[in-house]
C-alpha cells in the first residue's frame, strides 16, 4: 500500500494547519481514553511523535502531568511546530517542540522518557516505518515506561467497519484526500516479547473508528 512520502506529508500538514483541530469530534474520545489509562500523573518525561498543533500536549501540561514533568514533541510540519510552540508558550522550561524530518527518532537518547506518545500519526506511516518508530519507542523508554498510542482503526462494529472500508478505499485511490492516514490494526504491531498490553480500546464516535493502546515496555 502506498503511503505519502515525508515531503508529501509535510506539504499536506502545512496546508491543513490549525484545521487539524477540527478532527476533535472523533479524536478526543480516543485521546481522553488514552489519558485516562496512561497514568500521566506519575510521568516525569514525555515524548510525542507528531505533536500536531500541541492540543494534546497542552492538555497534559495543564491538567495531567506533575509540575516538574517535561514534555518534548516533534513534527515534520513547520506549520504544526509553529502552532504547537505558540500553544505551549505558557509552559516555558517544561515544553519543547522541534521540527523533524519525519523519520523514526533515532537521534533521541535511550532510556530518557517514561511516556512515549503518538496520536493519529502511525496511521500515516508505512508498515516498515511504524515498526521502526516503535523500535525507537522501546529504546527511548525506561524499563516499565508506557507506550501510549491512538490511531484510526479497522473498526469494531458494523457501522465503524463500513467507515473503515470506505476510508481504506479512498486511501488506496488518493491518500492525500484523507491526509495520508488509513485504518490500522494497531495492537498487531506490538510484539509480546517487547510490550505488555495494559489497555486496548476501539472507540468509534460518529462511526469513525479509532484504536487506543497503552503498553508497558518489557
């Protein structure tokens, strides 16, 4: 299955800009579930792959993370980085956002984080890049750290499965129409010898299928 190149994805998300937040109508149920099971109240260092406009990070910093906890996010879109930096400006010294090249974060230090987050980003990547990103997550997390993921899903009921099939069909025809994202079987990318699944859900508000995974690094 063809996915967008890094440069294609950058152009798409530079164009979308702040309109990305309009997807809150289906994303928020999944990301709120992720927060509810990610034990962020005990986290000291959080990394997010694909921070977007910084909306999720702001929620963590304002309501969930302890006062001394730090957040680091990366995104391949200069527009998204600028929006996230503006949104996170009330948290100086705690939040840092950087532009990435879209590739798995191999330059990040090992064992430096206790939460590794990615929301609606892995579904944009090729299968090889998904596996490579999750390998980096395992390397970057401390022992016992939590992987916290949300993505589009293949669905869990007749309505959401029908939406997933149509979404996948559109993605095959022209991935840019759906922002390069496609439904995934997210949990299938987590080998049991590396991850212990702690929470798995498939919310589907308005029949838009998502998948939420929280897994502990073994």
